[in-house]
């Protein structure tokens, strides 16, 4: 199975990514669903062409943009995926006689067998 680079809005939509578009002049950031470009000529156009044509515009009833053309486009998963939690650690078992507790806690199953063999002599 080969790697297929994401080059268009259609590719990004197929992979489930969103477009994070940042204005090069003022730094304003917008996150767009690539399927919102469906039906326009930009849906299958290259991302570099799309980025060159984007204009920093305002939101109706909200903030205003600087009006410059050109943007940086990158692909993001939205909403951001939460960080993975660590797996629960097993409860520490007491070490057998003659084996250091810290060594016992750090050892995996194979290491514990080795420690038991060493303790027996």
C-alpha cells in the first residue's frame, strides 16, 4: 500500500482532514471543511493554487480581515484529538526474598524469571 500525498481539497476531504488557512500578512487563522469547496472550481485545484487565491476577508457581523491575498494552508484534524492517556500501571507486587524491590519493579516477566534464578543460586 503506497502513500498518496494530499494535494487538493478533495484529497483532504477523503482523508477526513480540515484546512487551516493562515493569512500571510496579519496572521488571521480560519479552519474550513474542505467539502465546503465542493461544487466550486477550487475543490479539485491544487492547494498551492488555492492558497495563492485566498483573500483575508472578514466575518459578517464579526472581525474584519486585512484584505490581502495569499495564505499558508495546512491540514489538521478538527476538533483536535485529545492526548492519549497512559495505560494503567499494574500494582507493585512484593519481591521474593533476596531480590531488591526496585529491580523487581523495573523488570518485565523475563527479567523477573532471571532474578529468581539468580536469587536461588
